[in-house]
């Protein structure tokens, strides 16, 4: 027997225990072990039933994703599942932890399923750009119907054992010890002479034809919007449709065909890259060298939009927060900002009053910094101005207990300049939250010149507690995200001045897969914010940098976007979706005339080629300056902070797939028109010269 699957006898039951840490993924050794185990059990006349169970934390959480893209090796998972299903003795699967994807499919190959009460099951393949390829769509539909299958397989979210039980996917819930309960179940089957029961022959889920057809139509409608541009979700619908009409063997063959098509797509590559990237970003040198400091009580300085959002994120995670503001009026406003978020959630039915009360019970407020004397981590979230922040840190230095981590929430400012006003710069880090801070997953953890390892590790521990995705950034203007954003933002304004209208640019970006275009983002965030930043940097701007004054002119007229009803778009009373603003086109025309630019046409393809070249080139500069640890960290920033379409993996992954030599050729072509802006990053030149990719750098990190 393979080491990955052990074979033991318990009375008349053959127990196959899967052991492939950490998540018992169904790699080759497990697949071989399962087939061998079933064959051995069949061959032994004394064995009357088989039990499949996982060792450690979980029943298999799926196929081994690391094998994808490599040549497949026999036995394939669909065959393994068929072999289990064909066993002439009843097979029970005992599920605990997260029985996902191929793991659930193996369980569906078994004839009976028992689950631990806390167990979760799901078909999350869609999150990886693929679909359940070992019979998941066919067998689940036969057992639980189209709606349950479509929800599981196109939504990709796991459900609890109780829910799965109610749907008929799980036959029994184990109240006590799972293995004992599963053995008892198998013994019962033996005692009652219950035969094996192949899922592929079941029909309960097919009974309500009208409901099944309605579920297909509903899902098609929701996916048209929710899964715009994606391949796999629509193939899943087709597989479930096939399950409703085709015999099982044909249904399985159809599913296999669709699975293989999904495997061929760049979307599969992009999504699997994203899966590993968002796990790798938590691996940083400081956290490998030191344990985080305790995090029992945190404080937030400032109750504005950011401060309130950070407070809500912490309260949601069960972390007590004391909010500090300068006077009673400001603290009342801060508390109201927090309550407003919860009231909104209550109104939308996402939280009940009891939930709100539970969270607010963890909230305290103060107007005196003395309240900070016993706090483990203090997050300053006051106005984005260096002097103001430095002043706060001087005061924090007086009152914070030794060993408290002092964090500044800043989008651009120099964290060392803030740390160095204290006598404990080693305890200071930057935490760049994204707005709204209670929703956005990204947290840039900014590491100044000489931090204590455990202070940085505490930042990563905080991210984990808040269920955020942390990315380590060195202390440089704009860190990772805003620095790159600035580069492709500039590229967009140059294209706008050269003849592509902002509306054509936004449409190209939307069609690429972003939720909205960059000018719509400006309007949403408030054009005054980037205007203020441009003014802040005006004195240090390199004279070689091309400067577009179009957006300044719009701001000078008092138009800042959605909040003023006019910006790059106009927003008719109450509307959130804007319409093109004719004044903007007028300003652009005036600027073109002033600068002697003859506007030209841009195709959507050229717009995106330039946009991506600007983004990736700046990403490469961020890497060569060691602001980011690895290319995949930049991808995570773009995915979680800036709406980059996940199925494209992130800009650096996109560049690898586009071909770095092609990207460099684009940059060289654009360089002829603006040698300053389009100068290729040296790192990119070196990678191309040596035939290497960003993925090679990921592997070395
Ligand atoms: C599939 O099944 C296809 C079939 O339908 C058809 C085939 C023909 N493979 O997330 P964590 C690693 S597709 C390989 O930090 P958690 C992960 O990278 C699959 N490795 O833990 C990490 O490694 P490291 C469908 C995997 O407790 C470590 O395990 N299944 C796999 O927060 C711990 O992971 C899925 O999509 C895998 N399948 O969450 C489930 N899964 O320590 C994907 C995990 O080196 N997995 N690893 O960084 C998950 O959603 C979560 O990992 C899980 C645990 C919820 C299981």
C-alpha cells in the first residue's frame, strides 16, 4: 500500500486512511493508494464494507493544484472515483475539515457519506478557473438537483455539514467522534445487508424538472453580470444542463471535456497563480525570524472615514478598540461613523441588532491620550499630513507602554520621518489600509529602515486577525500600490491628451475585466485627492515628466467627481452611474490646442497595451528597488487593492503570459515618443536578456 493511504481492518471494515499533509490533496500517491485499497478490500472475503477517512486536519481539500499544468499521470481522479463507486461492497466516506473539490468528488464516489458537525463541503474549482472534473457536477445534480449544484459549483463557496445534510449530499451527521460514528454506520450497513448505492444511478435530484430548468435560467442571468469575461462558470452551467438530460456516462464524458477546456485557458493559470500568490505574500523574513507581540487591545487615533473603517474591521474580528479623538464633539462624530457602518449592514440584512450590540460592546472612546497606556497596538489614522502625524507620534511616544507597536495609516508619507520623531523607531510600522477599510482586503505593511522583527510580525498577525491580505512594502513614496497606480494613471491621462477620450479608455479597461475604469475611480474617490497629491509633489516633480493639466482644470472649476455631482462624468441627481461630461471634452480640446497636439485614434487594444506596459514597467521598478519582495506580491496588491481582474492573475503574471520580450518591445516603441516616462526598467531588460520571467523571481524569493 502507498504511504499516503493506509489500509487497516476494523472487524469486517477495511479502513482507508488518507495521509498527505497539510490538506490531504489528491496527489498521485493518494490516488494510487485509494485504488489499491478498494481492490484489496474487494479481494478479501472477510471485508464487508469500506471506510474512507482523512488523517489530520481534513478530508482531502481537492486535487493537488501543484500538479496542474504538468503532464497528467494515471490513475486520473475521475477513474479513481469511478473505481470507488464500482466497489461491490458498501463504501462509506467520513468527512471532516474541508472536503472540497476532488475531495467531495471522492466522497460522492462512495455510497454513503457521514460528516463531522463542524465539517464543510464545497466545489470551489471555479475559483481556480476550472470546474469539478471528477464527476462533481453530474453526481451532485443527481442527488441534490440543479440549484444546489449550481450554487456550490458556480459560487465556489463551501457550505456547512448541516446544510449539506439537508440537501441530501451528506447522509448523516456525526455527533461525537467521527471515526467511531463512521464505523458504527458501516457496521449498520453490514448488519442490515444494505447494498452499495452508486451516486451516478441516483435520480432524486432530477425529479423536479421545472425547478431544475428554472435554476439553470436564473444562474445564467446572474452569471452574465457576476462572471463577466470568465470561461469556467458558463461551462459549469452546461455540465449541469448535461446532467439533467444525458445518461451518467455521457454526462461524465461531457464534464471531462469541459474540464480539459478550462485547463487550457490562461484564466486557469491566472487564478491558480492568484491562489498561491495570496498565500506566499504572508511569508516575509521578519515574521520568519520573530513571533508577533500580543494583540489583545488596540487603539485607533482619529474617527474619520479611515479611522472608523479600521475600527469596524477590528470590532468585527472581536478585537477591543479604543478610539481617541481630540474632543468630545469629534469622538461623538467618530462613534457615529462606526455606528453608521453597522446601521447600513443592519439595513441590508447583513447584521442584526444583537450583532451590532455585540460589536459595539468592544468599542470604547477617549479624548485623552492617557487612555492608551495599556494598549498593544496603536493605529494612527489622522489627516494625511506629515507634520500632523509627527505631532501625534510625539504624543504617543509619551504615553504608549514599552513594547506597544505604533502604526501610521498612510497612503504615501515617509514612515521613517514619522518613526524618527519617537525614541522608539524600532516599534513603528506603516499600515496602509484601503478605503473602505472594513471591506477592502488589502493591507500594505510598510517596513521602515530599522524595525524590530516582532513589530513587523505583529502587523502581519493583525492582518490575519482582521482577515486581510497583507503585503510587505518598503518605505518609498506611494509604497507598492499607489506608486504603480500613479504610473498607469499618468499613462491614461497621456492617452486622453493624445486623442483617446476618457470614456473610450474607461470602456477598454472595463472590457479588460476591471469593475470600473480609471476615470470612474477618480470620480468615486474624489478628484481632489489626486489633485492634492499632485500639488504636494509639484515642487519635486522632474521637469522631464510630461504633465497633463486636464484634471487640474476640472478640479479648479470645483468639480471633484461623484461627491460634487460632476467630475470626469456628470451624475444626474441621485445617480451613481455617470454620463460623459461635455466640459471635460472641451477642456481636453483646449489643452490639445494649447500644447499643439493633433489628436489621433486609439483602438481598445492599444489603450490596454499601453496601460499594461506602464503598470508592469513601474512594477519592475518597484521590484528592482526592493520596495516589493517578489512579483507575486505586486499581483496581490493589484488584485486586492485596485480591482485588477483576478482571472488574469495580476499585472506581473499577465506580463509573463504576454511575454516579457513583447512587453519590452512595446516599451521600446513608446520610448521614442517619451523617453522619460517609457524608459524600460533595468530589471525588465535584464530578465529579457537572460530569457527569464517574473515567475522565476517568484520561485527564488
Ligand atoms: C480540484 O479538486 C479539481 C477536481 O475537481 C478535478 C480533478 C480532475 N493542492 O490555504 P492554506 C496548500 S481543484 C495543493 O494556507 P487554510 C496551500 O498552498 C482543487 N496544495 O490553509 C498551503 O501551502 P503552504 C479544489 C494545497 O487552513 C497549505 O496547503 N480545491 C491545496 O487557510 C495550507 O493551505 C480547492 O480549491 C491543494 N488543493 O485553508 C481548495 N489546498 O503552506 C483549495 C491547499 O505551502 N484550498 N494547499 O502555503 C483551500 O481553499 C484552502 O487551502 C483550505 C485550507 C480551505 C483547504
